[in-house]
C-alpha cells in the first residue's frame, strides 16, 4: 500500500467500525432522548423554558467533558500498554472529579439559579418556567456525571458496547417516564415539564446503578480497591492536571461562548431563539456520527501513541478522512430530507416559525460538513495532549472571531434575520478547519504521554 494512501488496511475499518458504531448508537439514543424531551414539552408550551434550563446542564457536560478528556488521553495509552495499576488510578480520578463537578453545578442550580437563568432571558415568566424544570432535573447531575465517568473508561478500554446497551435501557425508561409524567397517563399526576425532569432523574439514577452492578459482577480491569483507585501520587496527578486544566478551561470557555451565541441569537427575538433551539435539537440526531468519529479517533490514536507508533497514529487520522467525507455527504442529504417532516412533529406557535425552523435545519446540514472534518483533527490534537493549541483552536476562535462576528453583525451591520446571522458565524468553523489541518501536517501533536506519569 502507498505510504500516504487515504485507504487503510481492511482490519483498520473493522476495528474502527467496532468502536465507532456503538458510540454513535449510544449518542444517537442520548440525542434522541433530548429530541423527544423537546418534542414532548412543545405540546405543553415549555420549549424555550426547558432549552434555557438545559444550558446549565450543557455547561456541566462541557466541564465534565474537559475532565474526562484530560484523563482519557492517559487512560487510553495506559490501556495500550496494559498498565492496569495506572488504569485503576485513572478510574478513581474519573469518579472523584466528576462527582465534585456535579456537586458544583448542583449548588449553582440551587443557590444562583434565578440569576443564571436571567442571563439567558429577561422574560420573567420564561425564567420561572425554567426554574420549575431545573429545580428537579439538577438532581440528575450526579447520576449523569458518574455515568459519564464509566462511559469514558469503557471507551478507553475499547468496550463501547457496554455503555451503549445501558444507554438503550436508560433512554427507553426516560421516554416512557416522559409520556407518563408529562401528560399524566395511567393514573399518574400530569406534571408537565416537571414530569420530564423527574423522568430524567429516575432514568439516569437507574443507569448509574446498572453501570456499578455490571462493573462489579464482570470484574472490569479498571476496578480495584479504594486504596488502589485513590492512590494518586503527585507524580501521577501533576502531568494529568497539566493536560486536563487547559482542556477544562477550553470546554468551559467554549460553553460560555455557545451561551454568548445564544445571547446574540436572542437579540433577534424570542421567536428566533425558539427556532434555533428546535433546529439544533433536530440536527444533533445525525451529528452523533461526528461525535463517534471523534471518540474513535481518540481511542485509536491513544493506543498507537501509547505504543509509540507515531507514524501509525498519523496514518490513522488520514484513513479517517475519507470516512468523514462520505459521512458528511450522507448526513447533509439526510438533514435536508428530514427538515420538514421533523419540524412538523413539533407544536410550534405559528406557520411562520415552522418555516423559519425548516430553513434553519437545512442550514445546519451545511454546518455538519465542516464539523465532521473538524472533530477528526481536533480529537487527534487532543489525543496527543497538544492542549495549548487545542484551546486556541476550540475556544480561542470562538471568542476572537465567532462572537465578535455574531454581535457585530447584529449591532453594527444591522443583520436582522436568524439564517443570515447563522451563516456569518460559520466563518469561524472554516478558519478552525484550515488551522487544524495545518497543525496535523506539522506532526507537533504526536506525543507519547505514558512516560510523563509514574
């Protein structure tokens, strides 16, 4: 095979599919659950309220993603060299940091919720409805965060089917619970949005219990005694923190950047915000392929880098590009075809809002092309621990380029329509892709990290 061929050996595709497909399916279930929540609450008039309340959950997800990604780049390489001692330490760190992240956001939700929600919207009735949802759903923060710790560890050891199966059960329970508690079926009280929140708490709690029981019964290699999992000498934690803190800062700044985008879209009115939120929830269903590609990139590269197979790691990224190209064409076509029937499922307030939302879904089909290529390069840079440059690419461009474009377009240029503003903001995505390709070609990101840890 040619040295720089875009075609991989057949065994690579088999391994990539074995890793990618369960992750994609699990994420599809997760996004499908979010889509179903948004769809169901649209019939009780809570779409914007649940969307606003969900922004705090999204910040927790990004904060946790920073923690989990920082540990994962090491845990994946520990698994590559079968270093079980440090793998157990990594899992203990996963659990502890995710618990404290959940506790932090739980306290924010309980203590400063009204102030936080008012940042997203000045509509007092909307803030009140969002608080009604969040005061129940915030208890799920603990279950979701600890479940994510298990899910990331399973990805590190290439057992992606386990979280997928548990995810199926959780989402089925959540969907049934939503139907029963939102609309008051089978003699249960009609709780509206609070019912959706309560269903989420119950389903995620059961999901965490299933993860704990399964891991204990099957003697997973990352489980150990508390002494084994909490034995973190400074020589173990120091290099991890050096990689983790920039990723955590990156994800939080990126999350706040998303919040500022929402703030910019909200300048166009509450109708524009609702249109964006519904279109976003629809586009996230096919976007799970991008998430799967990114995670597969991290897993495959981590194993190569742990074994110091640097050229194989660089080849892996190149072999994933044709898959991304095909996936981007298929997903874009899927979104274009899905736009009208998907939007028609929602109970939107007017025909004008429905037409605007259909157009936004179609515009998201263009965005997903650049995102599919971006995640491959960005996750490659993350897998090699090149966190400084990753922070510049991810959140740096959001704050230095994307947000100024968003607010400048509305406040200075007088852009008054959501589609036009959305397209202008995509300049940031294209610049990120060009810079990420340049970094990949340089090879600076190719690093073995296991030697940094005792």
